[in-house]
C-alpha cells in the first residue's frame, strides 16, 4: 500500500470550517427568507393596489349618483308622508257626521200637530255616536200618542240610515194649554226626546247561498 | 457535527436576527398592508351595497311618483281649501259670507281654541274649534246651508248643533254651531 501525504490538510480543513460557518449559513437562510417575505409582500402590495383602484372606481361611481339617490330618498320620504297624511285626512273626512241628512230625516218625522222648540245635537268624541235631544209640544185629542208617533217615526226614519238607534222620552207631560190646529181645538203635551245612534250605516244581512241559487233558477 | 462555543454563539445570533426580522415584517409591513386592504374591501362592499340599493331607491321613487299622483293632487287640493294667514283673520269673514250667500244673515263666528293632532301623519295640521252663531235662520234654509257647508268644506265638521225657537219671531230659529276645521300649520 502506497503512502499518501496530504500536505494541504490544514488548509482544506480551514476551508471546510469556513464553509460550515453557522453564522454564514444563518445569514444565507435569513437572506433567503427575507427574499421570500419580500416577494410575498410585493404580491400583497400589488393586490392592495388593485383593490385600491377598484375602490376608487366604485367611489367615483357612488359620488356620481349620490346626489340623485339622496334626492330620490328625500322624494320617497316626502311622497310617503303625503300619502299617509292624505289617507288620514280622507279617513277623517269620510268619518264626519253629516247633519244635513239628519235634519232632513227629522223634518220628515214632524207632523203638523207637533212642534219642535229645542234641538240639541252633539257628536260624541271620536265619532262614537250621536246624542240628540229634541224638545217640543204635541197637539191632538191624545197628545201623548202624537208624541209617541213622533218617537216611532224617528226610530223608523233614523233606523234606515244609522245603527243602534234609540229614541226615549225623557219627559212627556200633559199641558193645560189648548191650541187651535186647522180650526180644531186640541190638547197639548210637552215632551223631551233623547235620541242616540251610531252614525255608521246598518250592515245589510248577507245573502244566503240558498236564496241566491233560488233567484238564479 | 459537534458545534463549538463560537458556532453556538453565531447560531443564536442568527436565530435572534430571524425572529427580529419576522417581527418587523409582520408588525410594520404586512400587518398594516393587510389592514388597509381589509378596510378597502369593506369600503367596496359598503359602496357596492349602496349602489345596489340606490338603483332600487331610484326605481322606487319613480314608481311611487306614478302611484302617488292621485294622493299628491288630493293633498294639494286639501291644502288649497284654506287660504294663507292666521285662521282667525279669514275664517269668521268666510263663514259670514258663506251663510250670507245661503240667505242666513248676521252670522258671527268666533274661535274657541286650537289643538294639534296626536297622529304623527297629521303633525303638520291643527284642529281649530269655532262657534258659529246664527241668530236668525229658518229650518229649511239652515238645512240647505249646512248641506252646502258639509259638501264644500270637507275639512270642516260640525260637532254640535243647537236650534232654539225664537218666541217673538216664530218664523226664525236661533242656531249655534260648534265646528272643527282642520288647517295646515303655517
């Protein structure tokens, strides 16, 4: 076996030690990681810039239509307010109690031998009902029955248009006074009638299917 | 491989350097960038939803404008029923003129009070209560006048009506009306 002498042994060892220097290897690893992180950062920054440009576009589009949208929102709010107010006012108008038709009905009930001297009518709060007080004098052979006829007529006439009609005598008393009506002397009675009713119309009864069918036949 | 003391020191230095690098990277570079990106994405989402909603809003306004034509017309007509100015200045003369046209003279109208509405829809309107005194009216004329009043002034409603005979003038009756008129706040 031949003998080999390595005279560069120490230099090679030193070179190997330099190559395996942990600080140097660490630095290389650090630079490598740094480069990777930098690339990742650059990629993120690029994406962010892209998003920023998208944001700018969207912002510009919004700024363009924002005044129109604000005006539209205001208009919608105004219109909704107008619609609601008009509806409420219409409800109020529709729920009013009309006195003229009522006075007409009362005038139809008053016969020539009855006289009204006082009339007081009040609409109860929130149109819950109407209270009327009618005071007058009835004349006839039987003045009380004349007053009763007036009460019956009121019930009949008012019942055609209103619901829950009640007409009651608060007072009905004979008077000593004798009056002349159409040349005839008649006894008189003083009355006060209290009339209550609901201004809502009487609901018509629903037609039964059987009767509808019979009419068709 | 066995590391000597110097190498262990250098390795520790490298590890510390690496940790420091990561800390700086995430805290001062990537973190703010991500935060800003997330913020921008949120803004885009917000704007996008606003843009989508705005289209609906515009369409709604156009449709509502078409549907509300009747209401707006009616609202304008109701507003036009009452003239400008304080109601106390124009209502009594108007009531007097109205009843004079209906052959009922010597009418006096006076303000009893005014009150606002509870309903939010009518917050811009007020209820004015009036007492209208008709010292000389006959039943038939009064009925026609009231019918005309109720038909021509829909915002006015009569809440109380009293009719009394006049002993010295049997052809006439003394009438008191309590009426409520709805008037827009000026």
